[in-house]
C-alpha cells in the first residue's frame, strides 16, 4: 500500500508538470503562428488542385500531409528546445528543483506536456485537411458519403506516423536542451538530427564507400546513433493509394518508442548530473 501511494504521488507530480507545460505552450505565440501557416498551406492546396486536371484529391492530400509534417516538426523543435532552457533563463528551475521532485520526473513531465500540445495541433491540422477534402468533393458535386473509406483511413495512418516521428524529434530536442545553454545551438543540433535522420540510408552508403577508416567509423556511428526517420514517412504511399499494413505501423511504432525511451533515459542522466549552481 505504501509503494502504491508513492507511485501515485509520483504519477501526479508528472501529470502536474505536464499540465503546466501544456498551459505554457499554448500561450506561446509561435505555436499559433505555425498552426496558422500550416492551416493556410492546407487551404492553399485547394487552390493548387484547381490548377490541375484530375487527381485534385491527391494534390490536396500530398500538400496537406507535407504541411502537417513540416509545421509539426517546427513546433516540436522550437517548443522542445525551450522546455529546459526557458526554465534556466527565467531562473524558475531553482524553485522547481528545490521541491521534492526528482529530475527524471521533471523531464518526463515536460516531455508529456509538449506531446499533448503537439497531439492537439496535429488533430487540428488533420481536421483541416479533411475539411478541405470535403470542400473539394462538394465543389465537384460528389457525394461525400460515397468517398472511399480506405483513403480516409490511410490519411490517418500517415498522420499517426507523423505524430510518432514528432515524438522522436521532441525527445531529441529535449535531450539537447538538457545540456545546452543556447536555444540556437539546440535548434541547430535538432534540425541537423532531423535532416540526417531522413538521409540515414544515404549516410550508410557513404560510410561503406569511404576509404578512410576513421571517417567510415564516424559516419557509421551517426548512422546507428541517429533515428531512421524515413521509416515514419508513408505520405507517398498514401497519396498513390499503396496499402500500409498494420504490422508495418506496429513495428515502426515499436521502433519509435524504443528510441524515445533511450533518448529520454539519456536526457535524464545528463540532466541529473548538470549543476545549476
């Protein structure tokens, strides 16, 4: 019973930190600016579709999913790098750590709070994409109730994997913010990790063909250390109607969760050893 009460208190502490992080995030102007431009890009896809003959829905889905991905990443990076750094700059970190809150709980709470923020924005952007698709169907006099349900389901599959990718990117941004005192450096590191994460296969090929053993080992290290974010990219398959199996989604989700667990563990170790005096 004592252990249960302790676990319950720890869980409530994490939820409290997550709730406060969510409240702080939704007050950030950059969040609304990015959300506005994401919805604007999704709306513009309707205009782009009118400039083509046929396949309008494919263009809307392609542009819409790309907008959700890009602006979701920007939200994850710009809010993620500030989770710890803002607390240090405001000097509120001293007040928080003076309370009986272990640092690992602080990290997990911050991470969960930002995930809730990202999830809400992803749902809003996804709803915006569906709305534009419905408007496009009505414009051409189509019955929206006769739309292929597989297409609607595949769109949510793509959005779901985008969210898993953003979970990974957020964890990386948080990790960099635990040891860096500069928002600029954290942003550069996270953006670099995101770009390289989508080029891991090319990185592996470069490493295998590199003559110098040291450079080859260095490139291979980054290949195994950084996540293969291209695993989460099924936008092209969804646009062209290629089936995305449930087993693939499950494996990719497991891969993402395992990587997130390792990154958060590393973040906790770094943050635990950091001296704020």
